[in-house]
C-alpha cells in the first residue's frame, strides 16, 4: 500500500446507547453479509401502452363498412 492513503473510516459507529461488543459484532456480521446492492434492472415497456397499439388502420367507408371494421384482416 502507498504511504499517502487516507486513514480508514470506521465501519460502524454507536451514536446513542451502550452496545456490548457481542451486539456490535452481531450487527457488523449482518451488515457485512448483505453485500453490495444490485444495479436496478431496466424496466420493460408494457405491451398495452406500446406506441404501435395507439395507431390503427383507417376504417372502411361505404356499404358494410361498419361490419368490416370489426373483422380481422
């Protein structure tokens, strides 16, 4: 290690109360076992709000147009 490294900060500091060494050791063990936080996963865009669902084909005009508007093509 290099000699110009800053001194390490304590892992845990008791601010209020009088914790026993066993209690502090148990707390350090639990917090140390948690490990680093996982990065947030990218959220998928739900299919129901997808842009292509907002756009529809034009409705047919003329006789029978209302009937053909509900038929699959």
